[in-house]
C-alpha cells in the first residue's frame, strides 16, 4: 500500500511538467476518439438495422402492372363511372362500344345498337337542328379525313323520338393494327346553355328597358337647358350640365351592354354599304368637339386615300371611331393633340388603314396585354377620374373583326398611343360571301 501510494505521488509530481501534461492529454484524447468511433459504428449498425426493417415491411411488389396497363385499367373504370357519354365508332360509321352513361342518356341497348350505323342511332345535328349525317360537317367525316382530333364541338345527339340534348363533343381518331376508330366523348351542356340564354335575355331586357326612361330624362334636361321651362341661373345650368353628362354615361353603358348581349346571342347585325369615310370621320369629330374643347385638346384629321369609299356599316364604324377618339381625349393632358388618319393599307391594297393618334399618357406595360379584354380597367390614375366601364375597346375590336379587318395599337408611356384598324375598300363587285345593304 505504501509503495502504491508513493508511485501515485511520484506520478502526480511528474505531471506537473508541461511535457508530461501534454502527453497525458494526447492519450486521453485518443481514448475518447476511439470510444466515439465505436459509438458511431454502433449507431450506424442500428440505423442499418432500421433500414432493413423498413425495407422488409414494404417489399417491392412483384408482378406490378406497367404504366400502360395501369392507365388502361383506370381508363376503363373511369368510362364506366363517368356521367359523360362515351362511345366508339369504326371507319364504317358503325357503333362498336359505349359506356353506361351513353346507354342511359341515349336509350341504347347493346343487343340492339352495337353494329348499327351512326346515322340510324345517333343522328348528329347542329344547334340550329340541321342534320349533319352525310355532309362534310359531320364530325366523324372530318376526323377520319383530317386525321386530327376535334375538341368542344357543340352538337345535338340522339334520335328524334328521344329529346335531343346539346352536348360539347370531343372526337379523337384512334388507329390500331386492324382498324381505324373514332372515339366520342360528349358532355351535356343543355342546362348551361339554358342558363346562358336566360342571362342574355335578362341583360338584353334590362338594357332595353333602361333606355326609355333615360332618354326621357335626357330630353327633359335638354329642355331645361334651352330655357323652355323658364330662365336658369348659372349655378342651375352648371348642375344640369353635370346631370346631363352623367346621364349620357348611363345611356352609353346601356347601349354597350345591349350590344354585347346581342353579340353573345349571335344577333350581331351588320349592314354593309358604300361609306365615305372622310364624311363619316368629320361627323364623329364634330360630335366630340365639345368634349375636346372642355379638355383643351386639339383634334384634326388627315385623309390620304385615293378614294374615301369603304365597305362598312356606318353606324358601327361611327361607334368604333367614337370609342377610340373618346379614349384619346380622356387620356391626353390639356394642350395635347388627337389626329385621325386614313390611308391605304401598305400590307393589303384592298384595305384602308385608319388610325387615332394622341399625345397622352400612353398605356402602361402591365395593361397592354389586357387592353381589349371585356370590363378591364387601366391602372392609370386618370382612369378613376375619367370613368368608363371597359367595354369600348372590346366592342371596337368586335366590330372591326366583323368587317374582316384587324385592330392593334402602339404606345410609348408618357408620350402617346396610336390605335390602328383596317376596313375593306369599296369595290363595285362585293367580296364573295359578303352581303351588302342592296343584297340583303
């Protein structure tokens, strides 16, 4: 015991030297590192064991279906469960297969209709009840001849004794080693079409009924301003003027909404005739002169056509010019200019190119893709002060395109905007397929 105690004291005295302490620390560090490595190895073995357990709990499936097999299985279950009508026709126009929804909707029995020609059991018709079977408009013929799918064709399907239903039909060609098929997928849109017709009728009725009282109020305001009901002081005239302007905005909105409702319903009437665009432009400029005078804008026109005659509906083109010139006046600061030009279209000698140029605020880059969208409002601060409902440019584009022209614009922020549109020049012989006023 004494000997061990003496060795311990000797060791402690030896560790008091720096060299001894360094050696001792190195030895202890090595022991700790060895212990840490052993612990990590042990933990790694445990993790490996856990991974093995996970793999053993979820072993890979044997004989799993391929992607195409899985897709075919799910497609079959979808066609059996969907409420959309689906059926398959061959290149001889014979029905080969259909899903339960087709059986329920079209009153088909497999034993009776499979192998029958589509003209006997399907009888596709257009929305105006025109029979498509045996014509070039038949969707089956178009797909077989063109080899390309058709999407969202609005068609009436079903036999005459069965109440026909309006459907959105997608038709897809399918080619196999033995035969060519055509796959139909149809979705019932009868309820949607009915709702749209009711909405259009309501909008048209409200817009039409609004015009009568608004016109009456407008007439009474005009009588008051002319002094027909007695003299007015300046304040009364000023306030009546404000009321007249607000009323004119309501009348314009009612006209625009009625126009869009008629267009959506397919009742957009065009009365094309010989029009002197120079005379028409002068009439529009004179009508907008009070607005330009109030806004301190100078308006002018430049007609550079060899003949100022175009083939157009004068009332509709007046509407286009009024919308474009009105916007130019609204978004041009006092002291600016608005120029209406007409010249030959450099890209098409059969067309006239008209433009409305202003020196206004321009169109912001974020607004440019949406300029012709319905009810879109520009982000410029002038929009809230000037008002507007976002229909003018939509209507202008619709009218120009119905004339066979196109409309576009160029703009530089804070320097101005120019809107361009084209119209067909008047010719003695009208364009093929275009009915003039005399030929209606």
